[in-house]
């Protein structure tokens, strides 16, 4: 695959002639840098609020967990498109003073739990789950790139992060509302310690607080601002440059994008060229998004993404902190109508699973609904934003054994209420998630049934 990084590095670099840059070269570099930095800026917005804003309801200091006591609801607006199946546990890990030890209890064989670590780029460093470590828990070392000291006895595994800031987002499956106490018991056993604490040595002080504030939520519709690159420069100071990106970083430096430096707007012509490049990057994101078929093209490890910065940026925009394909696949086909138009609650829709053809997963599956344009959950009378595999025993079946989910604004009546996924009376979107997807899902031979319109009410 030819990735964007290959295209970036293969282009002619900007030439300095008497201190004047070619506007086209400046725009080209700004475009590249925006796509590269977009996930960092959005990731940092979440990190900063989580661990620096003491007024935030879900605040926890660095290297400490905040545990949700229930699944996400319409009131949860920290990041877009949250799932509605797993109470989250969040932690911002700071590796500037050295490694941390994550302690995980034993896994239950019939409950999915995943501990994905996201570096500042939003790439997945590693995921601790039943798939990767079996059902046995233990102590795991998370170390910054380049750390070479001896791993102490008792550590099951060591993983290394390219960035000193890491976001840990744990998903603990909730089977049903009566299962909450058990989820809370498990959450209480997730712990983070410094390596020194783990070894029984004197506790070291935390690194300095994050000194630069975040930007408001950045989207392809946001107006270009030089503040974006000023923050990106700050964030690059937390990164250990990857060997494959040294030429790219050198290219960024030509217009003043480099770790720890202020981004300087040299004059109006320079600013105009920078903004032109940023607008082109945003346009690239808007145009490319509809071409992706599933989440495996947007989320994963560095190796899986293969330096495809456009895909990485789009992933951070539409569903930051999704899992890698072996743990999770979000399937195509439920985000819009078959004609590509937004789903709209003035219509009624259904999705029907044929008898014996439910999603083939080793974990579980779910269909989650979000209002547009925010991509947050929709507040409704049932407080229901998801229908998932754990709910199947309560869903009404059709005469032929098939199962139909009704997506509409008005109630279908008590007889079908268990199968009802309420939607707003305007634009909305949905995500279809599969955890520990089976081979037929991963190879594309199993597909989500088509969304059918049963009542079309939108006026031409």
C-alpha cells in the first residue's frame, strides 16, 4: 500500500530563497502536518480535560483511573461516538518520569474486557485482553521508547510507547443492568503504579503539569487557526520520533513545526498559505471518509495503519479510541441510507437478521445510535441508545425466526418496544460494533443486513 507518508516525503521540499518560502510548498507542508497532527490535538483535548480540569465531573489525576459507574448516555460529551455496552475506565498515563505498572485481575471467560493503550497519535500501543494474554491477569510494565533498564521480577510483559503521554480506555462488558455491581468490583481491581512504587521504593513526584491548554473540538468544519500548529509543536515534545518519520519531521520544520517551539506566523502571505493547506487537508478528510468500508482501515497499531495519516486523522474525527481489528470491527452499512443520504427520524427504518444468521462473534455485537451533527447519544424516553447481543433473549422474534430491530422516532407500541431503537426526528447516524469478531466478519463474508425504510415521510 502506498501511504500518505510516502507521498509526503517524495515531494519536493520547500526552498528558502532570501527567507521567502514558496506559497505552494508552505501549503503542501501545512496540509501534511494538519493530517499528521489532527489526532494529537483531539487526543490531547480529551487527555487535558480528563487529568487537568479539576472541575470536570470525570477528573482523575495523571496515572489514576476514573471509573464510569454505568454505560455512556446522552450527557456524555467528552468524546464523540462512545459505545453504549461497556462502562468505561479512563486513565492518562504520564511516562516522563519512567515506566508504570498496570495491574489487571483475572478475566472471566464469558465477559469481554479490553485494555487498549493509545499513544498521543491515537495509534494502539497494545491491547491487554483475553485474546492477547489469556484469562490470567497480572502486572504489566508500560515504558517509554528507549527505556532499557532491567525489567523486575513479577512483570508478565513489557510494552513500549512512542509517546510519553498515553491514554488508557478500558471497556468492561455490562451484560445487563443487574450486572453493574460485578463490573464495579472488577473496576476496583484495575490499578496503576510507578515502577518505584511497585518495587517498594520511595515514591517519585509526578512530572510537571501539562502547561499548554487544549483547543476547542477540532473538526473538518472548524476555521483554520495557527493555534493548531502552536499546540502541535508542544505535543511533539512528548514524542520519540519514529525512524520512518525523520524525513517527514524535517519537512515540517521548514515551516516552523518542531517540538517545543512556538509556531511563528511570518507574515500575511505565509498565514494564507498555511490556511490553504489546512483547508485542503480538511477537504481530503471529508472526501475520503465515505470510501472506507470498515473500522480496520482507520484504527490500529502503527504497523496496521502503516503511516496512513489521512486514515488516522479520519479515525480520530469519527470515532476516536476505537479498537484494532482483532479486538473489534465496526461494520459498514448503518451510518447512512443506502443512497448515501443521512438517516432521518422523519422516516421509519428496520434491520432484520435472518434466523441463524446473527453476527458471528466471540465477544458480542451492538447497534448504537447517535444524533447529528454532534455524534453524541440521543436522549429519549427509554434511555436506550443501543441494542446488542446480550438483549436477544428479550427481543421479539418474527414468525420465521428472524429478528427485526425497529429504528424510528415514535414508539412502535408495547408489543414491539423491546425491539425499538429510538431516534430523533431529524438526522442521525449509527455504528455497528463487533467485539472479538469471527473470521466471517474479518474477511467480509458476513455483512450487516441492509437498512430498509418502512415509512418514508421526508418531503422532497
